[in-house]
C-alpha cells in the first residue's frame, strides 16, 4: 500500500506559478532587457534615400542593409554606446555614435558623400585640338610625333591631382577589399602581393599618407589608380583627354601656361622660387602654372597615370576621333613630369611609360569622366 500524500491547494498553485515563471524567462533579445538602433541613410548632396547601404556596429551586433527608403533597424542591442559605420559602393563611408538604453530606441541618421562629389571637376568642351609634338620643342621624342588633329567629345577631368585625403576616403570605404573596383589582373596582383595601401603610406615618406592630406597620393600602381577612379565614378583619362586638358587648343603651348619655360610655375627639378619642396607640393600651389582650362599641376609635381597602353608609333595610326590608345601592351602611359624632372619632361606633349605594377614615389594620377 502506498501512503497517500496530500499537497495543499495553495502549494500546488505556488508550484505552477514557479514553473510558469521559469518557462517564460526573458531572452537576451527581449525589448525589456535590450534596446534598438534605427535611422535613415541619405546622399549628402541630394538628400535622397540610399537603399542597400551596409550598417555595422562596434561592438558588433547584427549587420543590416537599408531598405528602399534608406531606413535600417537593428534590434536586440544591449545597453551601451556603439559606433555605427555605414558604407555603400561608390560612396565614402561615414561613422556615427549611438547610445542604447534598455527598452528604448536610439535614432541616428547618417549622410554619405558620393566618391565623385569629393573631386572638383573641370568641364572640357567638345572639339578639335592639336596633339603631339612637331619635333622642335625642347627634348621632343619621335614617339610624340607626328602632331595630329584629334576630336574629343566633351568630358570632365579633376582640377587637381588626387590627394592623400581623397585616397584615404577610398581606403576607408573598403577600396582594397572589393574586387568590383579592380581589373581582373589588378585584383590578382593586389591579392598575390597582399597590397592594402600605397607604397610609403604608413611611413609618411615622400609626403605620403594621411599626415599630408593636401599632397598628391604617390606610390600607386596603375592598378590602384584605376580602382580609385572606378570607385569615384570615373576612369583614368586617355592620353588625348589628358593632353587637351593640359595644353588647350593652342598647339604652341609646350607647357600648360604657354610656349616659354618658367621654372617658377611648377614643382620641378630646378626648385625655382616659390618651389621649396624636396618632394611633392600641395596640389594647387602653383597658380601661375594653370592650364588654359584651369587645371593645376599638369606640369611637374607628380607623373600621372593615363588609361592608354603605350605604343611608340600610335600617333601614326590612331583614330582622329576619341582615340583610346593601343588595345594591348606591356607599359601604361604616364604624363606631365614630376618634382624630379627637368623642363623637357614637364612638357604637355611628353609621353613616358612604365609597367602597370610600378609604384614610384613620384607617380600619381587624376581621374576623368
């Protein structure tokens, strides 16, 4: 015989409440123990909503993307202060801060600046110009000849060489981790060599890196220059686009400012006053050296990568309308001379060339579109 156990009704009720309470214990993501972060991401220039922007917090919570209205919400966030980083292809990333309290929603709205908007563009009108050299200007090479008439559609080109500040925006936006910006060959080169920044960037040598924000970026290969231009919504200029922007339509302009050499108008080997720079100068420093369209540093400062493959006899066979350069080659074209070159290498017609992997301390670029 089993002994009869009598449990009072009150005891049973208490046990049931305890069991019930245990089963409904709050989880860490419940709104009574956590909060949330919400906001809207917009274009800083147009104030339009940006869909598909990636939102990441630090410390890490959940990574989300904005909806068609540019809105995002991250739920289940523990109380605390978070950095909120927003990024989107073709834009400079931006960071904000949000403080979350239990049961509440922290709102943070972030505007992103398009990569193109950080560049000051100069419009070059459609029309003809004389490209190349007659062979009578100082130091002319045979592969700058014959001088020939070229028609170009209207285009835009950067007023300044791309600066370290511009390039830092590309790095911060994940430019070295997104293959979409790179050529296939360039991406293979980058990954094989673990390239994550320009040469000299971290050391600050040759006025490189974020400590020299207004100096031109240097130590970049053609591949890196291409990737930046692609991110910025443009492209490297063709030789023809570069030369027209540098000399205008006057074929006697051996240099951007005219037909007479003046070492005081640019940063070159001669270091004529006001040039006191051992390496690069800040962009736009030499106002007397502007091109007819108002571009700076088209002579000296740093050599500039162009889109074209180099072909020594290209001027003899190139199309007369919007020439794009040779279809293949070993070397890419560079233009304009640098702080280490003399007057002959600062001419508007000079064509020089190097392998696309070269990353010299006097190589930079400017984009076109």
